[in-house]
C-alpha cells in the first residue's frame, strides 16, 4: 500500500514540483496552499506524512506542526526551510518534526530522507505489532485452564497485576511459572517497560552477581569492559528470578538489600544505583524446608513471599487436559501446516490417565511429536513414542476396582467431551456419538453429568 503524503506550500511551483516527483515514486499525494487548508485536511483525512513550508500566510508551518500533531498522532512531519533559518528548523524538530529539508530543494536528498523515514516508520509499526502479539500471547486469559484450581490462579493474577508487590510463584517444573510471570507483567502498569528473566540455577556461582548487578571494568579477571546487569536493564519493568532457590547464600544478602532499599551496587564499585523494578520469583522447591536446612535465608523468603501463587500439578487438574490437547494441536498444526483435527478416543483416555511427571511441558512435547509423525487427521496411539505406554502408566489404573465403575467413568468423560466439542448442543453431540437424543438424555441423567 502506497504512503499518503500532504504537500503544503504557498508557492505553486515548489508545491507542484514536489508533488510531481513524489507521484512518480508511487506515493499518493495531495496538496494545500497554506497551513489552514492543510489543517482542515488533517481533520478529515489520514496522511502518513506532511511536508510543509515554514513561512506561509494564514497559518505558518510551525503552527500547523504543533496543532496538526495533536489531531494526527500517527502522522510524521517534515519541514521546508531556507538555509538561513536553521534555528526555525531546530524549533520544528523540538516540536516533533521528523526531519527538515533546505531550500533550494534537492529532490534526490528529499527522496532519500523520505525512504529512511518510512523504513523507520515500518520498523516501529512492526515492533508495536509484535509487542501487541506478545502481550496477547501472555495475557492471563490465554493461559489454558477451565478447572476450578486454574480459575483461582486467574483471579490471583488479576489482583496482583494491579499492585507492585513481590510475587513468589511455586509449582513443579513444567507447570508454566514463567508464563504466569509474564502474564502478571503485561497486565500491570509496567507493561510498556522490559520484562527480563534470569535462571538462577543456570549461571555459575562466580558470575551470577555480575549478571544481576553488572560490573565495572577491571572488577575481576575477564572484566575487560563495563557491563550492565539485569537489574539495570529491567529499569521500570519486571525482573523474573526463575528458580530463586538456587541462588548462592552470599548473593541472597545483596538481593535482600535491593528488595528493601530499592538500590544495588555493581561489582567493583562503591556507589549505589536506584532500582525501580518489580520482582517476581519462582521455585519448584519447598523454600520453607530450605530455610530450615539453612540453604535459604529466612528474611529473604518472607520478603519474596509477599504473595504466593501456587500452580497446581496437572494431576490435580485432569479436566484441563482435553483443552490443553486442543490448544497444542491448534498451535502445531499451524506451524507444521498439517490438517490435524483432534485425537482418537483411546488417545484422549490415555492422556487423561497418564502420569505427567514433566507436567504441561511433557504434554506439549508429546502432542508436538505426535503431529510430526501423524498420517491421518486424528492422532492415534501409534503416533506417540514407545515410551508413552498407557497400559504402563495407569490406563487401565494399577489399582483394580469395579469394572462397571471404570466403564461408567470412561463413558462419562467421553460424553462430556462430545458435549464440549459441540458447544453443549445435545442434538449435535448425540449425532457425533451415534446415539438417539433420548438415549443421550438418559445417560446424562444416569451418569450425573452436570451442564452449566
């Protein structure tokens, strides 16, 4: 799509010449013979760029820039000025102009400047779009889970996002702790500032202090330049301390100071710098047990644990597994361009009864792998790795009880799934299950299936 430009100049020859050159380059061009007419056009139409002279009757270029930028916030301005009026050009730049060009106009220079300006505009637009996509991906409403336990998590995310309090996210590895941390950030007042994550267990004990607080050149062997740490880089935003339980004791003291005093000291310096950041920490360990063992400071534990947000294990939210399966199928079929519509009933039963030691991350890996090897529109047990053995992992369950009870459970889960996939339309669900509608109603009653 061609960029739309408004050329404003009271001299016909200059205005016509600029318009002629720009149209030859493929731009859509309109003209205005003074600032007042241009201002009226800006009120009625959108322009990507306004090229305006400074000295004009009725409304000068500076006034057009100042008033026009208030009503056309996405429009860029370039001013035309005489060689002896550079102070006016500087004033225009301070008022928000993107650039200036000097009279007499060199058209090659003008076109070069416009290309640079529009390239930058395109980059900024793309960057803003990516930020919006990122925020959408990490919005708490996009975290999958309809179980009661996950609804409590969503409610907590909503509440803590509106504060600046420190949050400690607990739960097994693979439950999505960083996803929740990002959701808190993008729903907070700090959303436009950086979100940075540091894995406290992935950095050597000798380097983690420098990574967090930065260092001065010569502070230690190998410090050949000054370095900005994560705390400084996250200024105004959020710093996520993943697996904070792995942080060395001597560094825990310094982190506590940052939390309490809102300042830090780079390695190799004697001065302190302010730290305006929000801390979110996570752990898959029991920090109270580590406090008792002496491997984690009690004062730091209480300072981090202002709000604890525990992510439930997948085994405690089995009803979310079908929704997670659908989510990962949608994700990977788009990436791999494969027409996968769902899973076969035995796959759903097997996944629903599988003991996911790797939590949601393991489930996602299984679905991704199955889609790679799938030969039909629905995933079958043959698409999963040999290590995924439903008979070994509790399907049927290791503890044998009443066969009728087990069959009822499987039947109930399957009917519920059919209802969910058909938006709880009983006629459609009955058709999918190849049952009569009256039979479906009877089974819903017999199996005590509650439909909200």
